C-alpha cells in the first residue's frame, strides 16, 4: 500500500507539472483575440502620399455609363461613387470650380465669370498655410486668383486641350514634389453645350479625356504612387459624377447624394485640416474606418453635420419665407401706390381734357365772334356808304 501511494503521488505531481507547463500556451491566443494593439494599428494604417483633384469641365455621369471610359470607371471600381451630385448656381465653369476649391457656393465666394474677386479661402491656401505643397494646372486659364501662394502654378497656355494639361502635369510633377494637385480639364465643356451628351462628338471627346486620365494613372503606377494616392474626379455642371479613390476611402461603395462643395472639406479632414467658413460638409460616410475612427463614429459625425445643415436649411427657409412675405407686402404697397398714381393721372387727364375742351370752345367762340364782327362791320360799311355817298 505504501508503494502504491508513492506511485499515485508521483502521478499527481507529474500531471500538475504538465498542466502548469501548458497554461501559457493556452493563454496566449486568448490575449491575442482581443482588440488590435496600437502598434499593430500604426503598422497596418495606409498613408496618402499624393492627392489629385481632377475637375473635368462638362463631364456627365449619364455619358460615362454609355461610353467606354475604362480609366475613370476603373477608379470608381477601386474606390467609391456618389449616387447623385448637386452642382451650384450659376453653374458656369469659373463659379463651379471655385465652389469645388472653396467648399462654398458662389453667393459666398463671389468668384464668377462676372465677378472675379475671391472672398473665401481655398483648400490650396489652407494646405499651403500648413506647409503642404500644392499645385494648380488650370486648363481654363481663368483661375489666376487661385494660383496666389501656390507652390507650383501652371496656367498655360493650354489652348483648351486636356492633353496639354495632363502633359504639363506629368512632366512637372516629377520635379515639383507637390502633395495636393488640382487639374482642370476644359475640353468637354464646349462640346457639351453645343452638341449635347448624345452626340458622337461628345462621346469621342469623352473617350479622349479618359485616355488623358489614363496617362496620369500610368505616371502614378510607374512611380509606384497609385495605391497611396487619393484621386477625386468630378465635373462642373448638369448631372455630374463624383468618384473618390484612395487609401482612406471605402472600396466598391455608392454613398448617398452629396454636393460639389463637400469635396474641399472632405479632403481637408482626411489631411487633418479644417475649412473654416466653408458651407460644404465632410463626407464621413465615404471614409474607411480605422483605429479610433470607427464606423459608428463616422456615421454619427455625418448624421450630426447633416442635422445641423438641415436645421440651418430650415432657418434659411423661414428667413426666405419672411423675406417673401415682406416682398409681398411691398408689392401690395407698390400696387396700391401705382393704382393711386394711375387714378391721379386719370383725374389729371380728365381735367386736362376738360380744359382742352374749354380752350377749344373759347377759340371757336372767339373766332366766330371775330368773323361776326368783321361781317357786321362790312355790312355796316356798305349801308353807310350807300346812305351817305349815294352809290
């Protein structure tokens, strides 16, 4: 019995040693199964090395669906697309591009074809103010006000050709080393206005514009910058598209409607900046969650901003309604005053007409009396002559 007890004791001790030895092995997975550590997040985070904002003047979403444009459509597949995009009024080239760059409507930035005084800060200025190099390739050659303070501004001559804009951009970006780059491609606009999106001319030009976009993408692939580049493509007027592709942007998604003025605030947010005074909103629902920036946080931010915008819109609507009522009151007042003036004019015309009639009567009466007087004088002369001269 004593021998058996020793055997059992040794067996128990052996089992305890084995269990203690294996406990760390089982505990390790349980510790790793939790949330990702900060070190892992930093390693896995994708950074943006360059930003390209391509504003294609006259680009229409309807035409993109019916034309072979593999480069632009490829960016849509690699990133996301906005379901519907609201332009601005007036939707001329200068006003629309200024709205994209400032995140404000023409009523706020006042930069239009008629007034070229810029009264709002652009995303270019905001970035330059933080020491971020920017460039502007203005194919319209009408945006000189936006080139002030820009690290690299190329204003042409481009002769209205998309190819010259892209060629200059590809050649000069090799040396300029700018982070945020704005390219305005002008060639589609005139064809869109003159021929329409269903014309062969528009379709052919859209294909050529897509090829020019492909040249820029080829440059990025060649320099191994494509995956780390934030690329935004949009238009200026009509049913325009908004395509966003980048390391911090969701992939294969279509987000609800947005506006042209939302682009600049979104780009600023993705770069840790803020567009003070901008009317546009950050497209939080386009941003890929990571780290502390969770999906629920982004959506809550989007809802909060949309709620604020809705409240502001209601205030504006009430203000416009008050202004409308005031205008109606003024119109009624003016109508009454007009009626009074018309009545006074009518009475004056009646008086003038009566006076004219009196004057006419007096003239006729005077002339008649004069004629009667002359006739009487002649008759009297004849009578007296016969009486006193006897002939």
